[in-house]
């Protein structure tokens, strides 16, 4: 695990350096509690330095030939391919992700880098007509300048690169702040890969710090023009408020409370497989995870029996073991919160068809049904291995239940009639929904984002051009304008 000692630093202006704060962020393995690294936090002064360095480096990069820019990301893909074993071990150790999760994360990271290669060449200008004789109107797509990226702990390498790579490919510089629980995968590894790929110094700067040290300096600073944040809706609301007060654009990818809906004509064996994956992948620490599985009463009994049996077969334990399905939650605080939530829901009258035990950060699956209407758990994001089974009578009631949440990120519907599934999906107030599949999907060219409290804006594909560039109008008068005075 050499990466942990090698990358336990701030990365500013192409240099690995210690922070100058008065305390350290300690990085632990969530499964066995092993100390992986200790990083002295960056101060407000170092955040300022990172932004000023980025601001100085950006104009030359933004004016570079896009074919030159895209070569960096071509090399980055090859580096990940060459280092896949080391990167997998690092993700497992720091995130507590299983080998399946690590493989999924690295696969998508490479796909998003390949999309960044294409994005470098994609911004196009246009020439528009004018009602004024001799006037030529040119519209240019230009980089916004400097982008701030704040990434989460669950898929830190992927979700950092998902904004960092497109922003850089489109000619911007970036200051990245990874989550405190995953400073290496979410920060140091991203910088290391792009550094080795030949990204010039100053264009990507990584600051490992905390709001307790810097307050809102990362958002309030005058240099960044766009804030790309992935995390909880509570923090996202604060980010959006501060950003708007400083006339900055914010892109928010926030939490979810997705429903996977099983209609009366669904393939039940397949729906069970999709539902179990949708809820329990990476211990349920996924914004798109299916918190709620809605089942038509016509098939409720058969589905429930098969679903419970499959959940009981899931192996909980060491994420490094290839046979493990469910590893640890990110820390003991999260494990305790999930356990308390289950206890309270059962106390309120729910029935536990499966009641998992908690040992440290390992939380076994729980399957709850009969959750009383109005129970707090129905409306919130459950970031852990707990699922709610909810029966319904007919499509209209399923739509009402699925929409009865402040979130609207993802969802899925299972049915033998694809067009019925599409009609159903159109009625769900969510940014994404999948017919006959899981709720957990992300693809580089498809707009990704949510409605309601699940976020603002979209990532991926053409949306990145909207996010990380701005339109500039340059008019040319080839003749002579006539002025009234």
C-alpha cells in the first residue's frame, strides 16, 4: 500500500507538500481500523495559493491546441490500466469497497477519461445573422477559468475524475477537495495519475482540509467560477446558497431515495436480482441505491420469499475477499446511525424480515416491511444495507408512493411490457429511471442528475460543455454603423 505514504500530502503547483494547519486528518481502513495515512490540513492561505496557482496556469492551457490537451487523458487511461492491481488494493483499503465495487469504479473511471478525450474537441462556435447590415455575430465557447470540485467518499476516484477530467479537457484549471475519509483515492491518486500523464503543473491542485479549518473559503474565494459538488442534500443546500451569493454557478449531485418498482407482470427472479444489487452494492452507500422496493400485492408473497432468501445469502466481511458481497461502512459513526435507524423503525411498528447485526463498521443487511405511514425512514436517504419492502395495489398507487419523497435521483421499474414501463417511468419525478434493470447506472455520454432535493444541473457528455464553458459573443462590423448622434 505504498500509495498511502507516497500521497499523504497536499498537491499544489505540481509539488507534494505538507499542510500548515494545526491538526491532522487521519485516514483509516474502515474494515480493520488500520491507520493508512495522516495528512496535516490545508489552511485558508493554502486554499488561496491553490486557486492563485490555478488562475495563473489556466490561460496557457485554455489556449492550447485541444489535441494537445486530449493526449493527457489518453495517457491517463493507459496508466490506470497498467496500475489496476495497485489501484484496486487502494480502493479496497481506503473505501472498504469489495473487489466488485473497485472493479466497477475503475472501469467507469477509464470510460469517463475516454469521454474527456472526446470532450476536448467538442466545443463548437457558431455564426449568427444580424438585422444590421455588415454585422457578423460570432459565438465562442470558452473555458470558465477555474473550477472547484468537492467529491464524496463512496466512489471517490471515479467521482473526482468525473468532474476533474472534463473541466481540464475543456481548458479549465481545477482545485479539488476530496472527502476527509478518502483523501488518497479522491485526491492524491487523481493528481498522481494526471501528473504522470503529463498534465502541466498548476492545472490541478488538491487541498485536503475541512470546513472546521477553512470555513467557506473554498466556495467564497473569488477565483473559481463553478463549484461542482457531490454529497448530501444538506451540505449541497449550503454550497448552493454560498455560491449563489457570490454569483458562482453550482452543479450539485446530491442524495436519493430511489424506488425499484415490481409490477404484476414482472420476471420475479430477475427483479429480485436487480433489487438486491440496487440496494446492497457497496453496502448501500450509493446515491442511486434503491432504498424502497415497491411490489404489487399480486406478486408480493412470491417476490418477498425470493428476495429475503437472496439477501440472507449475501456474505458480509472482509472486502478484500473476492467472495464478499458486503464490506464495512465508511466509519463507525455511520454504522451506528444506520443501526439506530433500524431499531427506531422497528420500534415504530415495522416488521424485520431480516434483522442484521452490527459489529464495528460491519452492518449486516436488514429487510423491513410494514413500515408505518409517516415513518421518518420512508422519506430519507438510507446510506447503508437496509431496504424497505412496500406493497401497492396497481400502477397509480405505485406512482404515488414512488413520488412521495423530497428526492428524485434514480429509479427502476420491472414489467414484461416495456412500453408500460416507459409510461410508468414518465410519471416518476426523477432525473433517471431504468426499465427492467437496476437503479444504479452511470454512463459517460448520458446526462446524469436529479430533480427536487437530488440536485441541480447535469453531468456527463454534452452537459459538461454547458457546465464548464461559457458563451462569448463577439460581433464584427464590416461596414460602418449609423449612430443617432
